[in-house]
C-alpha cells in the first residue's frame, strides 16, 4: 500500500467511525439557546445571519446556541428551540 492509499484508508476509517458515533453522541445532547458567550456559539443562528460556529457577536443572544447534555439547558439559564424562536420573534416584532 502506498502513502496515498494509506491516507485514503485512514480517512475512510475515520469517516465510518464518526458516522456511527456522532448520532449516538448527538442523541444525548440538545441545542440550548441563549447561553453562549460571543464567539462561542456552536453553529448557525435563528436569524439566519450566519451559519458557522464562533460567529456570534453578543453574549447570551437568544438566537445563538450551544450543544449541552440533554435535560440541562433550562438549568443553565437557556431555552430550547421553540421558546427561543418565540422570544426571537417577539424581539423582532418589538423593533418594528
């Protein structure tokens, strides 16, 4: 096996392992809105103004989220998606 084949085999092994482990790991997590510090969000926001991790600009923005252990969001002071959407829509309506 040459170097390129070894790299391809290793990449395939990682991809297969990740595809099996990630869903199991994600099942024990939930998106928690309103708890991330600026630049510490995990992915895109409710407003749709960005789609990447680390792009939040305000601490505890109700539209930004982090993954937390399932069942711990509210005890951390956060909101689940349905509540965060309602709060986001209310704030948006109040601005107009």
